[in-house]
C-alpha cells in the first residue's frame, strides 16, 4: 500500500472557524455522528499536529470541523467499501456526482426509492450517487445492511427531502483534496502513525451498554468485545510511540477498565436513534485521550 508522508504547518492553538465561504461539514447523515458533540471536544483536541488520521470515518464530523480551521492533510479510513467509495467520488468526481444526484432528485418517489434500493449500481460514481440518495431519503438517515451487505432501510417520511446541497458537497470535496482515503481495518493505522506529529481519532462502533442498545448492528461488520480489546491495544501502541490519540466510546465499566491507564473525560450526548421517541434522551459517553 503506497503512502506518502503528509504535513501541515503545526498549530499552537485551535482557533474558531472564520470564513466567508460555506464551511466544510458532513454531507451524509450517519448514526453516531459527532457534529453535536464537537463543542464538548474542543478542550481535548491536541494543540499541535501535522497529520490527521481517522480510521472509523463515518460522517467525518471531526475531520470537517478541523478543515474549517486550516487545510488538513490526513489519512481517512473505513472498512465499509461503499462509504470509502462515496468519499473518493466526492473528492475526485464532484461534478459528475452532482449530475447524477440531480437525476435522483427529479425522479424521487416511493416507487423510485425502492427501485434504487434494490438496484445494484455498476460504476463507482453511480454507487456513490445511489448511497447519498438513499441516505438522504431513508428512515432517520440510518445506514444499515443485512448480512449480504444489502442496504435495507425503509423510506423516510419526508415531504421534500434535500437530496443534496451543491455548496456542501463542493466544500467537502475541497477539504478532501489534501487527504488519502483507504478501505482499511482500523489497525492498519499502525502502518502510518508513528510520532507526536500525528493525531489519531477513533470513533468505533460503541460498546453496547444494554442488551437492547447494540450500536454495532448497522452493517455486516460486527464489532464485539474482542474487537474493543484489539482497538485498545492499537490505541496503547500508538500512545507508546508518542502519537496523540483520542477515542470516543460508551460510558460503561468495560470501556473504563480497558482505558484505565489513559485520561477519561465524560461527555453528555443525545441518543438520537430509537424506534421509541420516549427513549431518546441524554446519555453519558466518554472521550479518552493519550495526552
């Protein structure tokens, strides 16, 4: 796997984003996205780093926030091939992607949604447009796959869904120009991050805090206790190299014990996805840092 070193001018402090142009932000709805938690994270970002790594990319909220502040050169990874393909197409084929999304916008209906959900797109750009379309029109913006990797979320109840925002996609494309994007499991970050100049942020599938809160069930890739232990060992190895590492997870005895040798910061989050609205509310999470 080819990799060329990346660098940016180190920052002595993280300023507030100021721009006359639209700021980069997530273009996908994603379960567990961190957009609403960033204000609680601000005091815990490292003050200096050159290369940013995010092995569980998801909606990319932290990456896009940092991109509001300065050009971020980094390595973005995820094990989900469809997600990686979307980011790659947003980075490299933005105009063609928006043309296809406009076609989806014009054709949107209940019949069309289920037709697209059952369709296997052939080219990478068609796959990317299909995923964004389904993501913006499905129930709760939830990405969920069956055991065969087939998207299986019903259509949402939106009167006029915003299929895509050209300004948001273009801002995301611009931010992604300085990144390398890979379909990789999280542990391959060990091949790249090696020193205090590197900042790694892990946002893995959360460890379930109850039998009914299995946060890992949204795709075909299960994430069990042994994977959490493997992740902790990866975290510890990176920390031993001097890499600045930050990780989000559920607040429970298992996770607190795993990371007892590191700094654990409580975070208050809103549980947004639950079939019963009465069970959506505040919940404690943890943000763990090596520095």
